[in-house]
C-alpha cells in the first residue's frame, strides 16, 4: 500500500484538519476528534432548515465538500467506509439547528440509517424537529453488502444541492423534505470499477479484480456489482451503465435531464468526458435534452479507478434550485 | 491497461468533444481534428490581450479547463504528453486575438517552446503581436527528459489565473507579460509519484516503480526526479518536497504565500489535504502566512498517484488578481 498518509488511524482527523484550514472562509470543524463534524463557518442560520449529511469517509468531496451556503449546514465524517456513530451526528444536528428543524440526508447503508435514526431520536428529545430522506438511487443491485434495498450513490449530490437551495430560500422542513424526496424519486445511478481501492487500516485492496476485468454495478465501498466482464471500450461500458438507469427511470422523449458523470477517485477527467460524450449522445438519441451537466470526482471510493453515471429528471423547479448560488469547497457558482 | 477509452487514437478528440459539450456555456472548440483548440464560447474580446496556452494532453484540467472569463482565451491540446504543432497554436492565437496582442503561456518543454515560437513567428507575419512567458517552476532538476532548464509544472496554473485577471481588467500586452513573468519568478514547485501512469497509445506504464518505492521530484510526464526512496509517511514526503521549494524561493518570515497542493490524477483529495496540513504548518513555523490555498487535481499526469506542492509568494497586486472573478470549467469564483 502506497498512500500519502501518516498513521492510518489519523487519516480522517488529519485530512479534515487540512480541509478546514484550506477552506476556513467556508467551514469550521467541531475540533473534537471524539465527536468530529464539519459545519458552516458562520454557524447555524437562524430560521433556516438545517441540512446534515454524513457517512463513512473515503468518498470525498462527499460530504464535507458540500458544506456551505446553498447546500449542507454540517457533515459528519466517519472512519473510512464506516458509518459515524450517533453522538457526532447529534452534535452536528445541534450545530445545524437554526430553530426551523433539521433534515438528515442519509445514504441507504444499514449503519448510516440506524445511526442517523438514533441521532434523530436523541435530537427529538431535545426538541429539535428532525426528518430524514434516505437516498437509494443505485439501480445496480437490490440488497448488497451493508445495504437492505438499493444503495445511495451519486444521487446524493443532487439531493444535497437541490434540497440545500430550497432550505436556503427559506422553505420549511416539510417542503425541503418533499423536494429532497422528489429528487431521490427522479434520480438513478450505476457505476463501474476498473480497479479496487485500499482502505488505509486494511492495507490491501478491498477485493481482487484481475488485470483484464472490470466490475459493472460496483458499489462505492467496493461492494459486488452485477457482473464482471473483460475490459471493453468506453462506449460499451457506458451503455451497460446507462441502459439500466434509463429503463429504471422510465425516461422518455422530450424530457429534460441532468447528466452527471462521476469519477471514483483514480480516473483522469479526460476519461470521464469520453463517458459523458457517449452518454449524452445516447440520451439525445432517445429524445431527451441534457439541460445540465456535472463531470468530475464528486462521490469517490478512495483511489478506485472507475466511474458512475447518474441521470436526474429535471423540471422547472429542480432546475431553478440546481442553478441557485452555491458556495462550498467542491461546488461553487453564483458567488 | 484498463481505461475508460475507445480507440487510443481518439482519446483527445473524444475527450475534448465531451468537455466542450458539458461546458458549452463557457467554451467552444475549433471542431477541426487537424487543428484542434478550445476557445471561449463568445470568441475573442475586442481590445483585450488574448491569452493562449497549450501542450500535450494528459494534464487535465490544464489547459482547456482554464479557458473562460478571467483566465485563458484559448488552449491547444496536443496528443497525450506530446506538444501540439504550430498550426493549431497559430489558429488558437488568431482566435484569441482581440486586436491588443496575444500572450503565449508556455511550459518549459523543448517541443512546446519550439512550436509556440514557430506559431508566434507565423502570427507576427499576420501582424498579430505575440509575446511569450515560459514557465519553469519545478525545482526538482535542472534539465530532464524533454527539457533544457527547469520544467514548468504547477506554477503554470498560477500564471494563467493571475495574468488572465490582468488581461481581463484591460492591462496591455507588455503589462500582462510583466505580471506573468513576475508570477513565474515568485513560484516554485516539486512533486512526488507513488505510481507511474500509462499513456493510452503506449499501453504500458511509462516507467517501473517497485511496489514499495516512490519517486521524489517526478515530472508531469513521468520524467525522472531526484531520487527513489522507500515509501514514507506523508509528513516526511511533504518535507522532502517543501524544503527545496522554500530554499529556492528564499522564503522568509513575514511573507504571504499561496499554498497549492496538487493531485497527479489518481490520488484521493483526502490525501492531498493531509499533505496540505503539514505543508501549511511548516510554512507557518517559518513565519510565513498562508493567505490563499488551492487543493485538488489541477495539473495532472493521467491516473498517476502522487502530488506536487507549489508555493507562490504573494504581494497585494498578485493577491488581488488571484481573487478576481474567474469562470472556467475548473476554476470558478465571483460569478
């Protein structure tokens, strides 16, 4: 294992420390290694619904990279690929509470769902109203390692951005929840791994992938996908990811979509644009309009090589909220 | 070799096509595969000094990712790790010319320097005033594969941003050149490779790096660095990169700097922030103030794992120009 790390036990706290220093105009951290979270530099916004997300580390910039104006109020990084415990989630919920309640945005992994639920109960006991949206956009498999039902992947970025914009303009908790749910209902994703990644404290790759094989439908923790195949041209791989996404979304001619091609962490952006090019052509051939695009490393699996394709069905409201100003470390426009 | 590509010969045109589609609000392309360049969607800005850069592909988002308001007017992507020929550089220079002359920003590699010089002579014959800044910020080695003198690496991003802001506010060609030169004089970089990368048409890694070794002072094309060492903790590696940068820059207490930690393409951002954290502590211990920061994949070597550290000495003028609005695919703020 060759990584730019010190002690594997220090990867998350040291990385978060550097992150908060580099983006001190946007974020701050709890500073407590026993209850670590990242929050907006200015603190909770009075009267605004607070948005909190979190989960295992190793998917950066998700989630701390999305803390800031127009998106999250706080993010809770667990150990690498390990859910944070209820305590820091509760602390982040308290920090994000501006008196209008808090929305938890939870990727559908068993540990995350349980720990966010426990934290919500604890917050409720303190009279903080908490609701949750569980993101489950990965069409690759039903049930998987760590998951009952579908996994939450790239759609999480869409939910955080769009619900974040709704909260920022002053929508109440029920409305923000409804918008987040609407986004989750209209987004689908699927990914491919070319290589495995290595969790620092494990010291060896999470799974074995022969030199000439790739895994279609991979999860963001290296959980098994649909099948392994021989390496193939990018356009063929793109079809294998996009077809199930289009089918499951029930996409039809005349619709507007956001096309999001995401890198798993170790793939050059030039390859992501090759995938984007073919996916876009396929969507256009179907009669859909690619009205918005996002291409880059936004929800990763450490240094894994691979990519995922996410398609979000847009309407006027979600488009407007997507376009709204955002100022975070990883997404920024309009400010 | 496992990559998300189709025919290796199509990597650059297909990637550029996807890039231009995804960012059609910012950029357009020449559309001519024989004379490929990327330019601002709106065309040349009348009366503004035009900025053109380019070089071998494989370093994305450099340079096409920096085309847009406040930075470059055009970028010329060669084949992977191969200088573009004079013809597309000339075509890009013509496209960028708004009547106030054009600045070529050239990384110091023999092929790039020669081909940009030839293009400048051809442009001169068409009465376009062209000046050039040759960026040579890599302190690792004097002379290398492809280079006489020092190589141009991360400092290029600083030169493009700051000179771009000067051109955008209306500075004339001599002033923009002077500012670009001033930035180059005050920026130094050094990098490390944990793994090699594979050029698509070669199909195998550019060099061999044993499983337990890293290369200190690597070039962005995998050119040899200073030495190979056994894998070491991130803080030690950071010291090995930062010490020569600080020494060569002659940095002293009380100075303000921009600290730029760059990923080589295959390294997770969490590791870059671990490097940033220690580099920042070292600079602060020296009495310098890290007034601005940039952390991420900004000048890469395909899927190479590794990082580079760039330090730019700031003054009021360069800080103001760094902070000026920029709207490109890879850097965006203030708009």
